[in-house]
C-alpha cells in the first residue's frame, strides 16, 4: 500500500516535470537544472554516463523495474491512459488478464534495434526508445495545444492590461515527426487503453533489457501457494499481464513493479520480498500468440515507414524567379561537432527542439538520410541562432549536443555564409538594405561601398559562426540572396580583429 | 458558474480580443491623438542638445529647457515609450538605448500624472533576452512602467499611410495606436545598410514586417513610416555611448565611443540632422548620404536647416 502510494507520487512528479519540459516554450523551468531527462536509460547510455547506467541497472537488479514505474515518461503515459480508460469502460471490462510472454517479439525487436544502430541507423532506436518517443508526442501533439491555450489566456489577460502572458507563434515543426508522434500516440495509447503495459513488455528495448535483469532481482514478487485461494484478482489488476494465477507464477521480467497486486490481494498471498535465497522461478512461454503479435508489429513499422516516406520532398530548396540554391550539407546544431556524432548519439527526443528559445531547431526529415530521421537540424525560417545562447547543448541528455561554453560556441563554425549577388536587392533594385550585416554578430558579412552611397555585402567566411542571422533576415524573395552552408564537421571559427581601437574624442556638437 | 456559461464567456472574450479594428476606427483614434499633440508643446526652444552629463541628468536638463515633461504628457494620459531594444547586448556595447535614460523618462511621465507607461520594441534578437540584458526591463519596472511583448503579429494592427511613396500600409504595434501619446527614444548608431539609425530608423521597431522595408527601397520606406498619422510627441536621441562602426549590432566595445550627449526635439528631421552632424565628428558621414532624412523633409515632417530653429546647447 505504502509502496504503491510512493510509486504513484514519484510517478506523477516525473510525468508532470518531464511533460512540462517539453511544452515550456517560455523557459519557465530551466531544463538544464532538472536532471530528469539525464537519468533516462538510453540517453544516459548514449551520453556514455556510465555512472547513471550502472545506477539504473543496479536499481533494477535490487528492486525490479522501478525505472519503468516511476521514471520512464512513456510508462507513466500508459498508466495515465489506462486510468482514463477506467472511466470509460464498463465495470466488467475493467480488468487485465494474463498473457504469456512474447519472447521472440521482445528479443527480436531488441536485436533489430541494436543491429540497425550498430549499422549506423539510429532511427529504429529513436522510434522505439520510450523517453524519446514520449518527448516527440509531447513536442508535436501537446505543445501546440499548450501554446494555443497560452495564447487564449494571453488574449484575455492582455485585453485587461496584464502582460504576464504573451502570445507566441505556433507553427508546424515537421510533418514527418508529427506523423511519427501521432502514430506512436495512437498505437501505444490503444495498447495501453486495452491491455496495459503491452508496449513495455513486447517492443520497448529498455523494457527488454531491464526485464532481463529484473528476472533475477533481489526483491521481486512471488505468490505463496499456502495463502492463495486462486481468486485471480491480482491477475485482473496486473497491467503488465504477467501474473498467471492458475499456475501461481509471476513473470518478473515483465513486471513493472506497480504494486497493484500486493495492494488488492486480500489474502496477502502475493508478496514483494527478498528472493535471492531461493532459485528464480522459470517462466513459461507460449509460442502461439507470438506470431500474430509479430505480424502486427511488423505491419505497424511498415505503415510508419510508408507514411513517413510519402512525405519525401526536396530539401532546403527554393524555386522562383531569382536564382535558387540548395544547401548541400545539413546544419547540425551547436555542440553536435559533426552530423556523424549527432547521428550516433541522438534518439530524437526533441527536448532541444522544444527548448530552443529562437525556434530554429526542428526535426530533420531526410537531410541526414533515413538513418538520422527526426534528429534536430537548424532551420532559419523562424529565427536564427542567438550568438550567446548555449541552451540546447545544456539540455541534451544524450551527449549528442555536447555542452559548450559561450566562448567555445563563439569559436565554432557550424556552417559558413554564402552570398548570391544576383539575388541581392542592392544589386537588383539599387536600393539600400544591409539587413544581413545588421544581424551578423562577427561582421563576417560587412557592407562595403557600392554604387554612389550604396553599400553591398562582403564576406569574410573565416570568422563566420553560421548563426543564420543573415539568412533569416534577408528580404530577397522567393530565394534569399544569402544563406548558410552546413559544415559536415564543425570547424574552428577565427576570432574577428577589432579595427577601430582608437578612442575618438568629441568636444563640440558639430553644428 | 456552469460549465456552459464559462465556455460561452471564454469564447466571447476570445472573440472580443481577436476582433480587429477597422481602418476608419484607427484613423479616428489617430486624429484625436494628433490634436492632443498640437496643443501640447509650444515652448520657445525647438531643439535641445546636451553634452557631458549622465543619461538621466542630461534628460532632466533638456526637458526643463523645453518646458517640462508636463507639456507633452498630461495627467491621466497613457504613454508609450519606444526605445531601441533590438539586441541581446549589455548597455556598454551601445546596441540598445541607455537603460538609465529610459528609466528616467518613465519616472518623469509617471510623476507628471501618466496613468500608465508602457515600453516595447520589436527586437531583432530573442526579445526576452534583449529586454533583460539591455537592462531596460529592470529600469522600466523599477520606475513604475510596464514592458510589453511585441514578437507576435497579433499585437499589431493595420494602418494606412496616405502620404507614403513606397510604404502605403503597415502593421503597427497597438501600444503606439492605443496610447494617448508616445515618445521615441532611439540610440545614435552607425548602420551599415541605412548608414545611420536615429529617430526615423527607430520607427522600424514599431512595425511588424521589416522585410518589406528592405525589399522596397529602405530609405524611402523609413521616411514613409514617419508620416504615421500619430507622430511621437518627442524624440529623445541617446548619444551617451555611440556605436561608430559595425552598427547597428556591433561586435565589441571598440565599436563604441563614450560621447556623453543627448538630443531632444519634437522635430524628427531636425533631431536626426543634428545627431548625424554630431556623429560626423566621429566617423565621416555626409548628411546628404543619409537619404531618409532628406526624404522625410520632402514629406514636410520637419527641417534639416537647423539655423531656422531655436536650438539650445547645454554643456555640463
């Protein structure tokens, strides 16, 4: 009872905080100071935080899959869905039932995830990794609703002269990621609504790894024959479908330590107890269901892939009357060092996307290739990278974006500026502009004398950091006259040299 | 309250707040405002130039010379102050208007009986960072004013500019349109594109779509927006620190001259002329090159001939 309440309390806190991190466009909760994302299993593994990984494995070895019951936001989302389902279900249907382990599907999925990852395709891991899948659901489905709600409240408050809320722009971050998030939500939501923690126990790679450990955990659940009257109430309340009340066995590899069974059992026949003194009970496996389930799984993945690839569009290309250009290399975010490093470490949780105050990080489509789908990419259509901002590198739990200091960021060239003179309004219209240079923090783009008093951009790519201020603000339409070309491997940006050091004294007004 | 009633109320409030005012209504609002301006300042001095003091102190001297803030701001009026808060930069880098100056103006408006003083800019950098790191948010709040958001199109309303040559319509921030009076508080900077950014260029921060300006003859559009049927009652040009090179953003303190000056006038052409001449002592900047100033004179917004005006120069 106490353990269940503790589980509930911790779970609610985790779910609320993690959800808020992904919807918080206003930066109310500093994500870099809330380490909940950093202690997620796969992110910690990819960040090579061996301390965290060891701690999580040790926790599981001692007490079972506590991670799944109080830390994993996807698990908590399923619990919440199941609870909401209770309100809609008829009394008779408010129950779970035992189902045998689908071992082939479990381990088959894990092998597929590991295999594709090792082959350089992190996309399958990204799709199934529970924390990242949750992050995407919140970023792409809940966040726009949260922002719309904020705008409604802001509208009312601002009307009465209160500006503690402000309007924010809502726009589609990425169609492909939205589709993936939607499928994740519908698929896992449906399973949770009908069957409880089926995802955790058949598809989730983390569930499979931790389940392998929890099978042997120090504390686990056991049915005591002498007290059990085979009423089956424990099995009906087991959202992991892992209690077989007929044979009085608990499959501890699938148990997510929710303590529902121990709470409902009136005979105290099922107990959570120290189990290292006895040998672990063997689990029975039925092969019958696994084939159907595997088909369903493969069909789902197939549909996901199909839906996503139907969205294939040309990348970064602008067509129109003036000269179009194509970005040859994708712009990987600050701290990513290279597209390759990003691809190897990112599971596309989109925390950086949700947190970016300049709204420039968005999920990629095929810019990094299919293998890097949904990983963050810089896009300058709604803003540009703030020169002094390092937030994304601070919030990334995977180490895919490595922490940068402001000085380190200033010395990194993520991409470099390119100028197409024939598109520039100074050239085409012979009018003043300079918007690009105006936004340039290093004057890699500076204005030099042109015809008469006109000035035209001149580049010094060595000192360019690739922030995209010039590209974002360039007024030329439809294709911009200035853009940033990505560096597949980030380079060192040279420091600009101050040229006007001499102090000028003024003693009169000059008129 | 019943759920249905609540939803109805919420929907209604939403409707009311998203309801757009028509041009006609705006014109009416502007007309009344303009009358207020005209009956406002009738001081003998047209332009005040101050040198050698601290920002707040120089403003105190200048406004006293013009007859006090009470000439421009009446008891009970709502005031909007529009500084330059374009960049996520600290005051030493002179990319934004000096926070002490903005704070002092807010303080004086409130002392003169203004019912509300609001401050905003359509920043280039992330506005939350710019408001904070410019020091302006803190200065305004401490003086009793209120910072308004401006980085979303819903805060802007369409206006027409009948006199505009290139710019005939624009979306202008509602704080400018709704306030009884507004005060323009630019910072004097070199601008690599428009050559200078002073009072007129600062108007680009009251409009939503700046890209249109850059696409359609920047200099002409800057002059056109100043024909807005509700001019600022005062232009206060901060030249305490002046960005002489690499403007308007600047790179480092080496772009900045500590010139300790301030220019105040209700004549936008005159004050920009004076400030450009002052700036010309730091870096060569012929007045004729800064086209938007003469284009504004063509719009009859003021005079570039300072000898026609009563100019007061104060050295502290």
